[in-house]
C-alpha cells in the first residue's frame, strides 16, 4: 500500500506518515514502488499501527479493497482474476481449488476474504463494490466512461431489446450502460487483456449473453461478418499508428479511406460496418474531428448517404478523462430503398447544467425526442426545441464542418438576445442590494478573544453531535438478495460537497449511500475534502440526505448557536490548523477545530453577524455568475449582429482601473 493509503488507514495526513518513517526505526520498510512513491506491506503496516494504537476501524469495503491493492501490482488484473473465481464459485465450478493453489499467498488470502463477503452480499455485488472503488481510485487505471454518459449513449443507440457491440470496450462502462438499458446480448473487444477480462467477468456475473475478446479491433476484428442492432464506442483519440498503411484497402472503408491523421473516422466506419440496416451507432468523438480538413471528404460522404444523423456537443467534463467538451456522433446504417435524409440534427449541449446550475449534466437531454427525430427525420418536428435540423446541402461546402456551435440558428440568437434584458435587470437589482449587504464594522480592541475549546470536547460534553462522514456503498439497513448487482440507491435530495462550497440547494439524485443520514434545519455541514474550510448552516427548505465526504455537526439547542458555530469553524486559523495536503486534495478533521467558549446569550450577536457575512458571500457568487452569463451571451449575440449597444451619451472612451496601489491600507498589528 502507498503512504496515502496508510494515511487513510490511520486517519491522519500524509505528512504524519512521512514523520513516522523518519522518527520510528521500527516503521515497516519499503517493499516496492519508487523513492518518491514507496509501497509498503499491508500486514506489516497494520501490525505497526496496532502496536501504536492508531489502527482505525475499517469497513468491509476498505478491508477488501486494500487486500486487493496488496495482492498484485495491477489492480485491474487482480480484480479480473478475483472476479473469475467468484463467477466460477457461483456456477459451482472448480474455481475454489484453482484459486487456493495459487503461488501468491496474498491473492489466496484475498480470495478467501472475498468469498466471505460474497457469502453475505453475493458474487456480483461483491465484485461491483470493488469495481466502483477501482473506478474512483485516481492513482489506478480505473478511468472509465461515466455512468450518465454511458446511459445517454445507450439510450441514443436504442439498445433495448437488441444486441450491442463496443469495439473498444476498455473497462466496460458503455456495455454496462447497455445492460442497464435492457440489451439482450453484449459484445466487446479491447487491446488491453486485463481490461477485457474485467469486462468479461462483469457481464458473466450479470448473466448477459455475449462475448468479450482481446485484440485490436481495427487490425484484427474479432467480430468480422457479425452484425448487431447497436454499436456504442469511445475510441482512443489521436492514434498515429492505427494501421492506415496496412488497412488502406480494407472493405470497411465504404465512405473513403481514412487519412493517417483521422483515426476516429476509421472507428466511425468500423462501427457502421457492424450495424444491421436501420441500426444506430453512437461514437464519442473529439471536437476537432467535426471540422478537420483532412476528414472533410469522409464527412461529406457520411452526410450524402444519410449515415451521419446527429452531432451533439457535450458539456466540458462529461467524460471524466477529458476536460474538453467532446461530441457524440449518432450514426444510422441506411436501409436499402429508404429515401435519403435531407437534414442532420445538430445539438449544442455544452451549456447543459444540473439543477444546481454549477455542474454539467446530461440527464435533461431529450433522448426520446432525439430518437423520434432519428426515426422520422422530420425537420419541422424539431424546430429549435431540441437542436437545429440543418439541411445537408448547406453543410457540403469546402469545410464540411458539422460542429454544432458553428450552426447556431437565428432563432436561438434572438432568444439569447431576449434573455439579456432579464439577466441585466437581475444583475442591476442584485448590485443595488449588494451595497446594503457590505459589512459595516468598528474595531473592537486588539482581538484578544474568549477561551477556546475543540469540537471533540464539545461533542464529549454534549454540546453537539458529530455525524458522518459516510462512504458510498452498501446500505447495511436493507436486506438485499445475493444476486443484486447495484448498491442501494437513494433518489432523495442529497447534500453534496459542491452544494456546501457553492451555496446551492440539494437536489434529488440517485447515488449509493452508506448509511443514510438525514440533515435537518440548524445542522452545520463541513466538508472533509476541500481546498478551504467551509461550514454551511442547513436552512428550513434544505432537508436532505448527507452525501459522501461531509460531516454533520448538530448543536444542542440552547447550548450552541448554529451560525456562531459555523463562523468559528470557517476561520483561517482553523483552516490552516486542519489542512493536510494529500495528492492535491486538502482534508480536514472537524473534531480538531477550535471554537470560542461563550455563553449562549453572547453567541447570538456573533451568530447574526456570521449569517450576514454568509449572505454577502452568496450575493457575491450570484453577481459573478450573472455577470459571466451576461458577458457570454452578449458576446455571442453582438458578434452575430443580433444586438447593438445603446449608449445615449455617445461613444465614450473606456478607462481601465488604475494599477497604482491604493492609499487605503489595512493596519497590521
């Protein structure tokens, strides 16, 4: 295990582990890794922490995950091997005898531990718990297509009731989405043997017919001559050596031979080559593939023959491994004898946001309406409600650029210009209110405050109750059948770290929760992972379920004022005292935070002042968001000629703020 995992195991910061290595001669020696990223034996670390009295209680999930991490160098390969054993056990095969004879004692111990958990949860559920931990591990190879994107692609491809293929399946995220959507058979191929094995095990544990094989789909197609109802694919981007020379005369290139610099267009044609007539393919594409000149001839043929039916520009971050806003290409295998489509659907969903208006969301995209248009091709049906149906003849110019952002309709620009007045009105009103929220204060002595205590001491004496943090995983209070594949989910409003940091309200989302802790009015919520210490007081309309990486501090009535407690926790002194950097993430232990010790009656004025500061901070965030929205929309509308600036006093020169230092300085004691 790594030093970071030792820190999590002991409930301390990374710096503490480095200190132990230098101070204690009996600290376990390095057994692997490098000088900058050493690895240690799990059993030796546990024994040392137990002698020091620092071994924190661990959940079954943590214990099994660390055993898996210690059992091999590649967690993907180790999890795949473990999954095969669990699958064979469930089928009554001879997996137990084979696993027990392994040359690795750690792997044998992992198998025994996993079997003990599977006896309670079932093989599929045990495997899923570990797979989710692998996907969430930033240091591992667990990056995968996010579930919401996989569900969107499966919905657009229309996989329900049909067979589906992913020729670059990786860890199986898109095939899992297809299974959730109700496909009848799933096929996959990937160049990485460990990833393909893990995907094969997952499908087997979920009793999904199909096959997953190892190999390069472009150079050695394992499913040549096999046709499916749908294809979903997130191919590797920017491959320079994808085999263009040796595949120049391949029969799959019916829309044109892909240039060496256009490997994504090779994957597009590979997907179309496996579709039955009328079947749909959804391919995740880099935005540059929609307009690069090298691929314009193939894009033109895809449009002319009616194979490219829609292009959707996704929000930035929709695919976890990519920060740029990617595209989805929705393709359809033409049916002989059908009329050739005359329009293609272009949707710019880059500005799609979740209910908190801060995170990208794919949930609200009208999949049913898009699929209905794909089936009918009626340009009048979409108008400008779900996108823009652009005439194919208008795209067949020198560029053949199918980027949705390049084809914004005049109606959309007019609507954006119409929104400017509303945004400006709200911004002006908010700025007027902001002046009244600016704190007015008087200097009160030299800052010698009251005596302090800690949150841990307040909890011990009954001044408050500490709840959480919770971990995503199994709900221990619910009895699930052994065959259940997914962890318990909740669709209640969930208070997340982002809600606390941005001041946005909790919204109903489906997420695994262990256990379910309800927050109520007057609770103080503190993130344990954030870049700065923030405390939020729950309002009357914000009752929700506590999300991961949050701690609830519930003040005793008449003992602690919630706003007083939140203000005390949010001080810079507490932030510096509690922070410990761990791979770029700052972790806090709220129990060590200090709080001034004042009678309840004296806390109330301070609490009211902290509340007004919180209102001022929230107003500043709203001003920033509205200002950004105003500038973005006005820039687009002005560039397109949809608006002009009204300057009754005539054109005035712009004056930039002076860069000279202000004479007004804050006194420093």
